[in-house]
C-alpha cells in the first residue's frame, strides 16, 4: 500500500514538473515570437531603405556621377538586406506556428484548434 502511494506521489510530481516545463516553453516561445515581430519590422524597413538607396545610386550612375563600384556596392547591400528580410520572415512564421502548435490556438480566428478525424 505504501509503495503504491509512493508511486502515485512520484507520478504526480513528474506531471507537475512536466506542466511547469511546458508553461516555461510556451512563455519562452511567446517572448521569442514577440521579439521576432520587432526584428521582422526592422528587417522590412532596412530592405525598403536599401532598395531606395540602390535606385538612387543607379540613377546617379546612369548620369555619370558615381562609379560602377559604388553601384555594385549598393546592389550588394540591397541583396543582403533582402536576404535578411527573408530570413526574418522565415523565423517569424516558424515561431508563429510553433506557438500555435504548442497552444493549439488559432490566433487569427481567436479560437481553439479542433481536429476532426474521418475514418475511412
């Protein structure tokens, strides 16, 4: 009888630890998602600015005000900003769907995610 109670208590402690671990994971994923939203906004702004800089540099090159080296540099910076934006976008959606998977909540519809299994 004592052994059974001790086993039950051990299982209850394990369950409590797993619940705390899960809550911490959801909290950390939420923090990471919120941070990634700010990173994404920053990367989008940098991409826009780099694109504008390239267009201005290209126009200056066409009228002979700057060298091809400056144009190439502007293009490389534009490409790098675009790659950074795409990477930030990928991280944002990965974080979003990880949080959605952990919580089983659809944030767009503000409802729990429900799955219906159809037997064949």
